[in-house]
């Protein structure tokens, strides 16, 4: 199977075969990061622009490291320090970037849909590294990769997702992705953080955290996204932790070999207790490790152009 998409903008537009191809390619890439010399010539001569207009640690660094491991040249541009700070529009900025002939633009933007606007206007590939509350496809793909690696499958698993569903692009992309790959996805949050109609994406809304985590194979906790909340959506962090946080007691209701995930950054003691985040079953840092391999796979598939990775 060949990957024919120019852009990676969301999970919705990927079919299960394409998702499997991405995950298989990422597993092939993983070994490169274990070598003494963590570099292959696969994308030598390719240019990748990292265009992040929101803060990021994991996504930005892993896209940058992934480019370097494949020998691509990567350059970063942010709003501060660029001419966007002088009022240049997003589209004018990317048309100027395109004139310098990059092969891939990786972009993060506070507005939902920004990556689509850019992808329509440039010939190079665009990878959405997070647009507003809408989509974070590379995060969902690395999460699916991590679960498939740990559990050997996605089909038939119970995934419990708890937290700020309303403001989470990670939640939307993961609900769509995991349900597409055959998992049963259950979500739980305060009423103020559950968008109406979320079930249409492929999940069931649980009325209590206890119901949500009962017999779960995977629990994914989501960050409270204060930067996207214009209203007060819950009384205090202490009450949120008490009613919706993942602690050892709630964890004991889950399946015996339950896997704990969080996309990061974590609010320790709010959505997740430290002893759970750092304890048995947590694969939060494994998610970060897999993020590099997954992003290497995305570059390879959109800019390298072959089904089987030439990773020699
Ligand atoms: N998971 C995630 O997107 O983390 P960053 O915001 O640090 O990139």
C-alpha cells in the first residue's frame, strides 16, 4: 500500500488502512533512535519548516528531532520574532515560506481550521501539529501506536478518556482514531466540559468516572486547558481532583493490566495523582518516545514517498 495523501490534517480523513500503514512505518522507525548514531540519510536534501504559534514542548521537539534523525534540514519560525508580529497575515506568511521551497510545513495554531487554510494554498505537504480545539492528528497516531505496541491490538479494547473533552483537540482526534480502529471509547467530564453531540465522533458518555474506568484496558487523562476556558467551568481544582481526578482508588476499578496515558503537559494533583502518573501501568513517557518515531514516519510518508522505509 502506498500513502498518497499530501497533508496530514486530521484523523477523520485517514482510513483504517492508512492509519495502520502509519503505525507500521513508525514501528520501523523506532529502532533508529536506539542506535549509537541516531541518523539515517532517508530525507537528505528535504527542508522542513516548523511553524508553531502556540507553546509546545513534546510536539515541537519531537518533530524537530524526527527531521534530524532522517537527515532533513529543519528550520523553526514562531510568531514572536517573525513579521507576523508586525501584522503580516497567516496566508501571506506561509506563501512567503513556500517561496523558499520547503517540502513540509509543520504548523500549530490557536485557530481551529488554520492548517486547512494553509494546506489549500501551498504545494508542499502540511502536517497539523494542533489547531485550536479541533485536531491533533500526530498525537492521536502516537497514542494509537503506543496502545497497539503495549496491548498488541486496538480492536476490542475499552478506552476511558476523562477530562476537558470540550477544549481538547487530543480528545477529538483520539475518539475518532480509536473508534475507527475498533476500540470502545468512553468519555467522562463535568457537564460543562462535554460538548453536546460528542457521541457522533464515536464515543459513549459515562455519567461517572467510576463507570468510565470500570474494566478499562486504557485510561487516558486529559489536561484542564485553562488557556482555552473563557468561563469558570468547575468550582476549584481541589473539587475537580476529588470528583474527576485519577487516583489509586479509581484505578483499582479498571482492568488488571490497565495502561495509563496522558498527552502532557500534566497538572499533577488535578487530573492525575502523581503516584498514578509515575506508577505501574503508566506509559506517559513511552508516548513521548513514540512521538519521535511516529513523526519520522509522517515525514517519510508525505515527503519520502514509499511504503517501506529505507532506513539503512
Ligand atoms: N501533547 C502535546 O501536544 O504537548 P505539547 O503541547 O508540549 O507539544
